C-alpha cells in the first residue's frame, strides 16, 4: 500500500522483523501457547517457559543475568520506573537528580514531574557536538545526588555518550546511573557489567520487535532498589505488576536474539549507507550542516540542517519520503527541535533540519531516492526564498 | 491438547482478532505520533480501535485512555485520583490485587483505606458502604464482577450513594465485557478499567474510561500520548486487536452469554451428584461463565494439580495470586473459614469450550475424589 514511499524513520519505529511476527503469532490462539504465565497449570507453565527464554535473550544482548530484566510496556515506562522508582525509594538519602537537556521526553517529562514533587533536577547542556562529557557530570554531582540519567545514543542526532566515563564519575560520588538505551540496543555493543550501569531502559519496537513492550535492566549485584509504579499481583519480583503479555515478550526476545547475531554485520552496512546519503546531500548542497559528533555516533542516524530555507515546508514537501524533523514524540508540536537548539543551532536552522534514520531493510536505492527527493525540494524552496 | 477452563485468568485470542492484528504486525508501520503517512495510518488505526472500545461500554471516544493492561488501568485510576493531601479511599473487600496493590501503596503515603465488607453471597453490602462514606472520602473502588466467584456487584447503587456524598467512583470491569452487558454511562461511575485479554483480545493492552470532568494525574510521563495521561509509543497491533475484540464482544455478547451459561449450568447440574462439592456465591447474580467450587475436606490446590495432570486447566483462584499460598481473600471476606477457602477450585468457561469439556471435568473430578476417598479409607483402616 505504501510501496512507493521510502521509509527512513527507523529511529521513530522499526518494522517488525518477519521472524519476530511469526514467533508472536504462535503465542496467541488456542493452537498456540496462549495461557497466563502466572497460572500454575501446564498451559501456564508452557507460557512461563517462553517468557523466561525471552528474558534470557534480552539479558544476553547487554551481558546481564536474566533476573535483572524486568518487563515493561516500553522504554517510556522503563525510564519512568527507573527514575521515579529510585528517587522515590531513596528520598530520605537525597533529592537531587541529574540528566540532560537533550534526553527523550520520557526522561524530561519525568524530571518535570519530580520537580513538581519537590525534587531538584539539573539538566546538563551538551557540548557543540551533542555529547554530555563525564567532566560535566562530575561538576554537577552533589552529596545528595541520587541518580544520573543519560541516554546512550541520542534519538535525534545519533551521538553516543561515553557511558563508562559517566558511570565512573557518578559512582565516585555514590550516585546511581540510569541509561536510556532505546536507540543503542542492537546498534552498539552494550555490556552493563563492563560499563558499570545500574539501570538501563530497552525498547522492543526500536529493534524490529513489537510496540508496547520494553524492559528495564535493574542491577542485582549490588542490588538496586526502587519503588514500583504499578502495584498489584507482584509480577516481576513486585517491580511491575500486571499479566505478562507472552506474545509481546516472545517477540522482543526473538528481536534481541536476532540483533545480537546480526549486529556486527549490520553496523558497517548502515554506516556505509549513511555515508552515501550524507555525501550525496553534501555534494549538491554544500551549505548543509551535519548535526552531532562526526564519529562518536550510531551508524543509522543522520541529522542535517539546511540553511536558507523554511524548514516545515521541507519536511512536508518531501513527498514520497518518510523522515522526521526530530523525535516522533515531539512531532505534533510545531516547535523546532529542543535537541538542536541545545547544540546551539538557532530556531530557524533547527526548524530546517531533517533526521534520516536507516535500518535493517534500507537499501542503496532508498538512500539515493531520498537524496534525490530532498535535493529537489531544497532547490525549489531555496529558489522561493531567493525570490522573496 | 489440554482442556482449558481458566478463562478468568486469560482467554485465547479470537482467530478473527489475530487476522485484524497481523497486518499491523507485519510490514512497515509508522510510529503513530509521526506526521508522515506511515504515522498517520497508524494513528488512524488507533482511533478506530478507540471508537470500538468506547462503543463496547457506551462511552464517548475521547473518554478512552489506552494503557498497558488492566492492572495499569486500575493503578492509573486510583493513583491518578488520589493525589495531593491524603484523604480517604474505600475499596471493596473482594478487589483484585490490581486494586488492592495501589490501595496499599496509597496507604503507605498516608491515605486512609477502608474495606467495604460483602455478604455471604459475595456481594458488597450497601449498608456498610453508607456507614463508611464521609466527606473526606475521595474515591470508592468496586469491581463489576468478582474474578473468583463471578458475583456481580451493585455498582450503579454504589455510584449513586458515593456521588451523593461527593466521592468519585472507580469500577474494575475487567471480567465483564462480552459476558454481560456493560454500560459506562448507565452505571454512572467516573472511571472504568478494561482489559483486552479477558475478551479474547491480546495481552499487554487495556483501557481506562475516564469521565470528562475528571482531572487525572498520569503514572507514565513522556511524549504526550493519550492526552498526556499515558506516555509511550502505543502498542499498535495490540490496540487494533483490542478494538476488534471489543467490536466482536459487543455484537456477540447476548449469544456468548447464552452459550457460556449453558456450559456452566451443565457443569453445576452435574455437581449435584457430588454431595461434598459446593458452589460459592451460587445465589448471587454471577458472570455466566464462572463457577467457583469448594471440595469439602480437600485442598483446592491439590485438586487443581490433579486435574492438570489429567489435561484439564483450572485454577484455585486468581492467577495473580497463585504463587502466594494464601487462602482466597474473597472467600474469607464472605465469612467462610480458612479450610473452606482453601478448598476452592475456580472453573471459568470460554467460547471454545464444549459440552464434552464439561463432561470431561465432571468425570475427572469423580475419579479424583473417588481415588482420594479410597486412599483415605485405606489409611483409616
């Protein structure tokens, strides 16, 4: 139905891998494993076994142990649970929370809620390349800092923070470290042990799994405590109650299994496609500016500002191409990207920017087609602006 | 293949619902918040499902907030209303853990939580409610039908009385849709929780119906989805499946009730041959598919295990409770002693069940009790 449209918005959401869809469909109807995993009977135990297998698959991708994986409804819930959960649990120890200005709304809106509840939140400014440096974290840490929450990879510009350095700085002052890895899981190597991470948010639908499922890694050694957000039947060691959605969990498990297997092969392919796209754009539009650090980044995201044109028209004028001007979760607002503004881009330039995000099913033809569409539309808008 | 008689724990997905979901699982679909055509198509699919869920319970489309399931909907209702300066909260004594859990959490924050008792038939006592209602009561939470006994609660009466005293009313109606008629407007409650997987829809998706005048605080922030009441990328295929299951449940509810009641009646008629089996809440108006029985002198858990060994899946109570080892709080609230409460076995029928399934569980119960009695006699000799 949408075959003529080039989809380069993998950072907003990815298609479900057909291998994942197949596994999910087998966990739904009477001829499949459909029972409630909390039930004690044989069909319930069969469902439980699949849930635990998937937990192992997700744990394996980030070098965690299976009991450290808590199922949630998605990375947004994981972020909320990690941040509110630890701060509320440790409210007698301190009320200070450090994050950054370029986090996803899931973290920023949670920070705002904590401020309403009387917590103090420091929003670190990124450097011009879009990175939060460990030194900046160290400078902001206080004795009453309970948690530092920073994303591994930024969803708009694709830059990758030095999590090892950030964790070292935070732990030196006794603060916990939460990492939103929604955009890095399956794209960069994550080792929660080597990186010394306490909490890590994961998403299903950014890794070719289904929407509506995610996970939170909660470190067991030493144990990280948090106050649950959803109370009830004590599922997930009491950290997140609610009947487990077997098909969703199985889908995420399979998606993470595939990601682990194919990461090494996929990364150079995406990096080459991304470079091909950037070169094509830059060749024809020498004014185009690359947003974010040139090398410390994820392979699939390219964010470009186009000076001298009206930005919103660019996005809507690129007929036949599905890209975005920033995070999908901010798409409804007409405001220019807060991430690009934090990098120092002015409103006009931030508004005239496109995020291209490539993935497993992207091809050289997609990239060449996208470049053609954008270049033509840029020239049309540029001529209009010049005529004005 | 085992005979599945545990539909109050979860139901299998209707094949028609799977067909509705598959196009949204396979292929390329946008994030429903994206403005390009992939995103707009996904958004439109969610809005169709919202209309279908609203129609199921006679609510307005804009009143439907999709959540990650029934438990989250219950949490959102209780914690979303009970904010700020602690006041008082009334919950029935027979609520599911999804209501009891957040009520306990609120109690830790200083809220006064009172439990409204039920009568011997498992129905909320309105006189007890009247006594507990006071000006400081912010919210009353009463389920539509109990998940263990199936007893239907006097929710409309509760709503009228609570509103007269200025309290809001939440109803966990998770077991009701598709089995009995459910009308949000007629019930007069302010909040109503639903779950897709109890009406042959997928797990991992639910909804909270919220009256227009209500200002709720979200549990999950970020991204502004669901009018800012529930952040996070929507469970696209799950919501589409919920919508389809809701449309089917609405259309087929009368026929389903007849079918389920026939199975249940056949089962309970068959139980007349068992002098030591009783049906709990038998005199209450109940869900047509639910029969919670007590096997005198035996542990319900052991009966469940023995039936499981014979390929029949039932439960001793709530699945969410199954690992706790505690007797049913519902049966204790009805005034039954602990041994009787521990003898409980819940049989809950679904649409794929047949008369042969009913006869199979009756035959299995006969064999199990016979062998246990013989064993007991042999030991006594």
